[in-house]
C-alpha cells in the first residue's frame, strides 16, 4: 500500500495528477480505511478543481486518522 501512496505523491508533484489519482484509488479499493490515501486523493481532486470530491476525501481521511 505504501508504495502506491508514494507513487501517487510522486506523480502528483510531477504534475501527473490523473496517474496520482489512479494510485490513491487503488489503495482505497484494497483498504477503504487508509487515511493517507483518502487525504491525498482529496488533495489531488482539489488541484483539478473538483472541490466537492476533494472535500469528501479530505474529510474522510481526517475522520479515519482521528479514530
């Protein structure tokens, strides 16, 4: 899981946001309770102007982190 998150973050910082989103979603498919994947997915959505999706994913990431 960590490898996919790291790849997603790397792609995000290279401006390859869609590839980053793919990796974050992959982690969430395998482990829906991965806070980092949800949070990073939200950041990626926000960078694309998809603010409703960004809000939901960031909120979910924070919620999972605070369990």
